[in-house]
């Protein structure tokens, strides 16, 4: 055992444990540069403050709602529908296949194709991958696919 002059073995042991505890705690909380970059990358970019509550660092005042307006059929297709209709994933008919889409139009008509896109059919869930699309936006995307498949 280490002997510190003027201290009992018990006091010496307590001091050694205190030093080891401080060293252990400091090494546990020290981040490597890589870990710090991860922490910086995933930290919240803001906070949510419920009206009527005091929130530290929150910007107060009313926030104006921004309406983006309806998306075009092309915009919906290129951000949502393309994943399946460009590749044929889950059996989706590919855009540009005039024979396939022409037969579907002859057999079902535009209204039923739009209804199927809204409600889902076969491997396609309702509204495909665009849960926030309006029925009109889905209809516009179907029309875009048809126009791109003639």
C-alpha cells in the first residue's frame, strides 16, 4: 500500500479512490474528434415550444403558415412515383411503356386508373409512396404517367 505521511491507510485509500474516480469519469465523457463530429451532426437543429410555455432559447411569436399549393403531376411523379414506376418494383407498370399503358387505358379508363392509384391496387399501397398527396395530385401524376407513355 502507498503510504502518505501523516495519513491513515483508510484516508490514503479514500484519496486514491477519489483520484481514480475523477480519472475514470473524465475519460468516459471525453469524446474523440470522430465522436464529436457525430454528436455535432445529429444534434437537434431547433426545439419545439408549446404556446403558453416558457422555453429556453425558443423564438416567440406567431409563425405564418406557408402554403406551397398543389404539386404538379410531374413533381409528384419525380419525387414519389418514380421509385416503382421507373424500375417496375413490386410489379408496377413502367412509365414509357406505350403498349402496356395504352391497354390499361382502353380496358379501365383514366377514372379507374386514378381511383386505383388513390385507393391502392395489387402491390401498390393507397397513394403509392405519397401519403401527403391530395387526390388531385395523384390524378395529375397518373395523367403525367399516361402522357409519358404514349
